């Protein structure tokens, strides 16, 4: 097991009706910037519950955060935070709204000309970073329990991530009842997002970390167990609750301690989002199998373990590892999500050309836990997903 540190100060408040507990978490904060997405929080009741809990506070609303939060939109939110001198950011929505809240918290007191330089680490973060909290309404990314965010900047065709300890939410309220109105597609994509998050941290090379492996496998097996029943019974509160808790456990920094992480699927997927505006989890479903097949030799032991413990497969390591990749893609298909470009009427060869040209222009760095996925490998991975 590799050396590691572990730190996660997020207070999770979980369950039906728990938004009403928020006043006790706000302490002396009085001027709240309420960040919202594109309308779902009003439809699922989270907005009304939040406003009731915020009674007596000065609340400034900013709505319209996109599913892949756009830098220019977030800049307008930063300006709103500055104009109204808010002292707390509250995100009500999914992971994209939480990501936007973290950026606003980071940039609100930045005195430089372009806050994008914070994300690229060309400028140091300001000393004064606003505190934030989250009311989650779409479980997927795990942003509600970690200190990282990702923004898109369409003007430069960039998608950039950032993390900082000061960006952990003070609290995150996870009420599964707010997710009961999610569409079948939103639910399926959220489940896949969580599933791939776990695999990116688990399906690497073994570092004698059996507890972390079992924890990851527990999340994966649970998702397999509940995913199709949840799509069949979307109003089942307990299934919604389990999905929400799996998403949080996948990204709270527990399962990756002491072992390498991959994230190549995410890196390639981000470029697909930039170029084609695909949903994040859809890009993961398109790329994951290609990455695992390309890197099969280095990932064989973990993928075989995954195949045996999660999919119940039998055979030698090579056969089980390959079958586990197929089983995962079949699972995504059963959830109604494409794993091949042709299923979306996209030409894989053209995608490979456009993605590699884009990342080459931005100063490509090799991907994967061994940094052995070069530009030629990225192209091969994408072409293989035709």
C-alpha cells in the first residue's frame, strides 16, 4: 500500500426532510448566494424547502448553471456574489451546481484580471475563500463530498479541473426524496457516472490494498444490484437513497487511499464533452471499454478480480478480465446508454482525429496511472469504440 493522507471535513446530512436542518449549519452567515441549475430544484421541491430554511437571511439567487458548467456563466455568478457582498454560497442542484459554487467561492475575492488563471494555477488562490454548502438533487459526480470542481470554457474549447482543501463544503444535505422526479436518462447517467468513478480508482494495478478494493467492489456490486430495479421503480425511495449514498462514497476520498488512480477515461471524455456537448456520463460509457481493452495487460489482475467479485465470472485471469469489460458495457446498454460511437451516429475515426488535434494543441500529457497512454493510444482507443 502506498503512503497517503486522508482528510474530509464535509458534514453529510442525509435523509428525507433534512433540508429543514440547514439553519443550524449556517451559524453567523447572513448573506447567502443561492446557486441553481436550470429549473429542476423548483420542480423537485428543494428550492421551496431551502427558502423556508433560509428565512431571516438575505438571499441572492443566481440560476442557470449548465449541466457542464460554463466559465462565462460562472463568472456572472462571481460578479453577483461580489455585488451583493455575500458571505456564504449555497448550491442547490446536482454536481454541476456544486462545481460552480466551488469556483464562485474561490474567485469571489480574487483581485486578478482573469480568474481562469486560478484554475490553471498560473495565479495563487486568494486568502479569503468563501464557505459553501450543498443541497444535492442529482447524485452522480460526488462533488458534494469533495474539494474539486471542473469547468468548461467553450471559447477556448477547454475543460479544466481544480482542487483545494478550502473548497470542501461545510455541509451537504442529501435528501433522496428530491431525486424522485429525475428522468430515466438522468438516473441512468448518474448511476454510470458513479460506476466509472469507482472503476477509475479501482481498476489500476494492485498495491496490496485489499480493504480499499473491497470497499470499491461493494459500491460496484451495489450499483449493479439496484440500477435496473431503480429504472423500473423510479419512485422507490430506498433505491434512490442507495444510489445517492453510493455516489457520495465513490468520491469522498476513501476508496483511493494508498493506491494509484487512472482517470484516463475522464480525461478523454472531457474532450468529447467540449467538442460535441455530450453528457459527461455518456462520454465515460463511450470511452471506458476502449481504455480498459487498450490497457488490459497492466490492469488484468484488477479487472479479473472485478469480474469474479462483481460479475460472478469464472476462468483464468485473461479470460475473466476481458469478459468483465464486456459485462460492464452490457450493463450500460441495459441502462439505455450507448457504448459505441455508431450508436450515436458518430464516426469514430473522425472523433479520434478531432480529439487528438484538440488535445495536441493544448499541450497533451500522457494519461493513465502509468502515464503510458500517448496521443496515438488515445486515437486507437477512440477508433476501437466505433
